[in-house]
């Protein structure tokens, strides 16, 4: 076991604290801005302590939103958070299911060209959504999936990253286990469902975190295919509120929605932190 000297520990913790402050201080000021009236945000200096309008501002944010989302079909953060959750959750589930099945076929079945097939899948990392946005939009539009949850989820439902991570993990599974399953009479799908998937809990947990955050933060694709307010995600809603035109943006409501949008991903990362780290390290073995 290696023991660090006291000066080394002090030096390391000093920079750790500095790094934490760099992250936490801006978030704290966003929270303060979400608890005070709009005019107070423009005061110099801005108040350093939370204000007394926290309930009013968050109620307005959740149920009514702000400028840029108004009109007869005004929506609040509650609807937008629901849409973001459906989109991120759907992308996460779809990517994990598709990646598990494709990797299972590539690793455990012997057929000509399986290595080429894997590398073709892996090469799709060089074609992000931004590169294939025009043909993807044309296909989704022709299938009538604009302004729909299917249209939000389906074009992002395949992940080469997840396929690669599962492949690295599946390669560590001994052949003796596969042979034992065959001797016991387990077919391919039974082996997949009752042995392989339960053994893959840790890489699945790691991918849940990665893919959910990826889906939650999507902006360009929802911006293109959602023209109805009822399908706005929280990122789209924030963008609309920031572009309020000639009107003054409701910064206190924007800050409140920003804080609300951070809570789901923060809880997911904190709740699955151990499984996330364990899944990534086990996949590298």
C-alpha cells in the first residue's frame, strides 16, 4: 500500500477543492437567480443569498413557463421535463437492447464477415447526427413521424459505442460457460436472456448513465422535428425562452428551469455512480 505524505495530500485536496468550487459556484448563482424577482437579477451586485420568491418562481416555471413559450398553448417545465424523460429513456432502452442483440450475434455466432460487420457498425461513430441530419429528417418526415415521440427516439436508437463496450465485456466470458449452457440444453436466446444479460448488469448500468445523459442533452434533432409546443423538450424550451425576440427574457424562470433540468441527470449519476465506474472498469478487463 502506498501512503502519501501530508504535504502531497494537502496539495491534492487543495486543487480538488478549487475544482469543486469552479463547478459549484456558477450553479449556486443560477439557483440564487431562480429565487429572486427579475429586476433583482440586473442589480449590481446581484444578491448573493437566495430570495423569497422561490415557490412563486418554480411554480411559474413548472406550470406556465416564460416568454417564448406563451400564447394559447403555453407549456411549462413539467411538460418539457416529461418529454425529455420519455426521449432520453426511450433512447437509452433502445440503444441497450439493440446493442445487446447485435453484440450477442457478433461475439457468440460464427458466420462469414462478422468482424467486417462489427467494424462497419463501429465506423458509424464517424457519422454523428449532424452529418446525416438531412437524409434522416427526410426519412422521418416521409414516414409521418414529425412531432412524435417515435420520431424523437428512433433515429438515435442505435449506438456503436454501446456495441463496442458490450463486445469488450462479452469477450471476457469463458467458452466453458457457453459449452455448459449448451450441455444443459439452453438455446441461444435462453442463454442470452437467463445468463448473458444478468451477467452484464454492470456494463448495462454504465451505459444507462451515458445514454440517458446523451439523450437528455439532445438539442439539434428535437429542434428540427418538433414544431408543436407539446413535444418540446427542456433543452428546446430553454432555447425558445432565451430567444424571446424584442421582449425581455424571463431570466428568473429560465434559471429555475435550468435547475430543474439538472436534477434528473444529477440524481441518476449520483445514484448509479458505483455501478457506472464498475461497469467501465470491468469492460476493460
